[in-house]
């Protein structure tokens, strides 16, 4: 599938009906989502024939985009029932409802140690977690859950030198390392009363975390 086709599909998916500030809900723009999916799927080959998890999946732009590109199964996790309903509606709209499983769960209590026939190496986590600005340490909680779920993790974080250093140290203490960092500009739409502009460009990093080899 050409990237432009994927962008058009993602752009037409339903978004959040309402945004919860405390959960730091925001919709990743379709262009950034497609760019991320192409890197993970085509450049790195870590979507195809994998069990792909999107922790904090929201309406499903990353999860459903990964499914469109050919993964076997996608698992979306979110604590918000309303956005999971939207995600299922989006999946039905593009005909991939049979390829996804949606789980209503708190990120700190995930029953993801299932399917023992599938090793952690056959799993990929692809997620756009909260930045931890409104809910302090939320980004760390998502990473902790991801480290328990797969050996290959792609996670979106604000682009800042201090953040990159912190993430490297945080991963190292938990048996992972940052294999690569990809920088993107992301467009955020006006979704909160304190937003002063209709659209805002921010810079983010897609960080690829890989589990260290056991010695």
C-alpha cells in the first residue's frame, strides 16, 4: 500500500468524541502515524507476522494502520471504554475487525502474559503514550508495561536532550537499550480550552527499545 493511501485511510477514521485532559488524550496526526508505521513495518520489518500491541490505543490510528499493513493480529489496550468503542467502529469501517482484540484495562494491571506459544520476540509494542505532563510519570508506567510485553518496543516521546538521556537510563536499568531514535514533527489540534491556537507543531521522537541479550 502506498503511503498516501494509508494516510487517507487514517485521516478518515473517527477520533476522540471528547478529550480527557488527565489522560493526556490527543490524536496523532495521520501523516506522522503513517511515517511511523512505514519505519516500523517496512524499514525494520517488525509488524509483519507479529503480534502487535498498542498500549493506550485510543481510536486506533496506529493499531489499525499496523493491521492494514499486514500484521497477523493486533491488540489494543485502553482504560477508556468510549475510545475502545470508537476503535472497534473504525476497525469495522475498514474491514479489519477480525484482526484486532481490544482490552479495557489499566496499564498498570495488564493480563498480557497470554499465548505462551508466542514468544516475547514475536511481539512488537507500538504506542503513543502520555507525555507525563498532566499525569506525572504516566509515560514511565506505559514503558514499564511495554517492557513486560515484548522485546521490541516503539514508543513516541517528546523530543528533548534530557528526555533522551532519561529514557536511555530508564531502559538500561530494566534490561533494555535504545536502539534507534527517529525524529518527527507532529501536528496537535485544538482540543482543550487553554489551547490558544487551532493547530500546534511539536517535535517528538520515536524511540526503539530492544531487550538486551542475556549473558
